[in-house]
C-alpha cells in the first residue's frame, strides 16, 4: 500500500522521470503497471536498482535487512535509499551498515496507512498532511537527509526528526500497542460471547477498527519491538487492575477520577 | 443529546403534536426552545407529564429510578413511558414497579450517540439505521410494547428484543468495556510517556475516540454494570497476558495466531 501509493504520487506530482518496482508477485506488479502506477517492473532487484537515484524499501519491516543485502550490489553511487517502515532502532543501524560506498540511507516512517494492505489499497495523496518521522543517525549524510526531507515535504508531509530508538518507544505506544489493544478487545468480547459481536455500536467499531490489520505484518512488528510492547502491556494491565479495584469496591468517584485523567490525556493528544 | 435528538425527530417526522421537556437547567431548556426543538419546558415534572401520551426518560441512567418516582404521580392513565438508557437489568424492573395503574413502561436502548453529550450535540436523524434494543419483561403490556416498537421503527431504527439482563451482559462487552478499554489505552500511553500522545496516527485516534466520553456518565454506567465489567477486564488482562508471553518468548507465530483469531472475531462483527 505504501509503496504503490508513493509511486502514484511520484507520477502525479512529477517527482520522478520514471518509477519502477520490484517484488515477489509478477501478477501484482503487472496489475499496477496496467493501472499506470509503475513504468517498469521486475522480480529481481538488478534491473530496477541499477541506475535508480532513489530506492524505497517498502516491504514488511522484518525483511529490510535481507532486502538491503540483496539490493546493495546494484546500487548506483550517489543513490539515496529510504525505507517506510514503522520500526527504526536496530533496523536503521543494520541497513545503514549494508550500504556500499557513496550510497546513503535515511530511515523514514510516514504516519499514513490504514488497516488495509497491498497495492490494491494504495491511493494518490495518501501522504498529504501526514506526519513523516525521519530518524537520522550519527552516520547519516547531511545531503541525503536534506533530500529525504525535501521528498516527504513535496509529498505533503510534515517532517519531524527523532532518534531511531526513541521512535520505536513512542510508536510502540501510540501505534503498535494500540494495535495489540484493539486485537485484545475483540478477542475479549469474542471469547466471552461471540454472539455479542453482532451488536457493535459506533464506539466499538472505531475502537476495534485496526483489529482488522494484517496479523502477519503486525506480529513481526510487535516481536521486533517486543521490549517496548511487553512494557506497555504490563502498564495497561496495571491500569485495568486499578479500574477493576474501583469496580469491585463499587467506588464510582474513584472510577470517575481514572476516567477523567484518561480524558485529559486524550485531549492532549488531540491538540 | 438523545433526548433533544428525539425531540428534533418527533417534530421533523410529525410524530407528535407537541414536544415538551423538563430538566434541571433552565438555560439549556430555553436554548433548545429557541431553536424550535421544544414547544414548552419546565424545571418540574408536573406541567410536562400531565397530559403527555409519551414520556421519555433521557437523563443519565443512574437517575432513572428517582426520576420515575418523581414523574409517577403526574402520569396520565394510558401513557407510555420509555427510557433510552444503556443499562437495562435491574433498572427496568425498578422503574416498571414504580408505574401507576394504567401506565406502561417499556425499556429501550437506541444504539446511537457519540463521545459527545448534551442538547448541543443533538441532531435530527440520529436514529436512522441505528439498532434499538427493546427489553420487555413478563410484566410488559403487549400494546405498549407494540407502540414502543412502532415509534422506534418510525424513527428509522431496526428494533430488536432482548432480555434486560442479557442486554447488560452483551452491551457490557461491546459498549461499556470498550469505553473502559479506550480510557485504559490513553492512560497507559499517557503514564508511560505523555509526550508520545503528540504522535497519534489514524489508528490511535480511532481506537481512543471514545476516551473523550463523559467520565461522570460512564463511571456511573460502569459501576451499575460492575459485575459484567469486572469479568470483561479480567478476561482482557488474560488476553494481554498471553500476548505478553508470546512477546517475551519472541514467538512471532504464537503472536500471529492470537492476532489472526482477533481478526476473525472482528470480521464476524462487521458482517
């Protein structure tokens, strides 16, 4: 979804002379070529990466290191390599270390997307008004960083820099943990009474929308960020414990205080 | 919100000759009268209930029993009394027992609304395509039940009957528990790192939308339904525990299985 949406915007905004893609599925690649999203395609990296000014890693994040190793021999000196993954930390360090002389990598994470996956879910304008996190390291080339930031800005993003490990802690909370919580909420209801799932109100629908997200993709992300996530789950169990204590004590004002504090946190987030 | 939205629809759809409201706040009542939502208002029940064919209890659910006691002396024989509360069980039994001879009560719960409260958040058409749960008891008058169902149908609802205690168990899961979970998610993130709240993606925003809901209203609902909710919180802590185990074991396929099952439950809910 992210890769094909980028391709659509590169063409729509005239940001590239040509856009080519490589991936595993010939059928899916041919489909997006037919739609005019890609000019060329291949199932091998060489014909696509040789001569490319910009190479975007847009596969699932757990494949980036292998992918970087596969494309590295074909990268042109001066090429900029970016990714669009939702994990940074060790991934950025590992990919960076694999880049050949004269090729620069910049870790990028556009905060765009939905519970859907794949090129069929792609669309032009996906990145407009989105935030894009950029995670430079001590080794990041200043020119490459400026080019990456200019690119995302041209796509309509608000660019923000953050340390790669700090990024994984922050997005572990607001994104990865939120996905685990949504999965946990539907599981709780389903296990308690699958019949109750027939009665979703607007609240339940919104709260669990991302519980439709791809389990393979998200299990890999969560495992890769497992320390931050185990911490978040433990914290949430603690909050639930406090709520349960208030319920069991029949203490409405205690529960109200817990809820009030939550509303304050949520308002902070909406500002 | 529910009361004033009903008033708007009663007028818009010509379902009532006149619509009058009583409540505590003179200012808020005068405001809705000025907007043409109500024809008349009072801060006492007598002038509003005397002569009313239909009386709707649309205050917070914890006030229904007191409210029913207050309005009972003024109800006209043949009047239909309904409520719009999100808890049924004991409330329905208690209100029913307070109705004078010839006055019939039918418990109703339209699944409509949002995280907002109050007449300012009301709108015409709120109930269109919504589900309305009706919870008749052994004592419910068949004619009154038919009138209540015809009313909600005229407002655009799909009416469904359910036992009052079963209702509280089901909506304890899909509504009340979902609210507690949303409050818990923002609290978890806020306690771990309030700064992370600055980076909400679309997923976090949707998952925690209802964490803006009125803490007073929801603490009362949750306390009134505390047994079902303590059970749901315990179950969710158990699900979190299984997720945490998979994370700590670094077991991606175990986590994927948990997520897959969640997606299946969620799909059931979307059908």
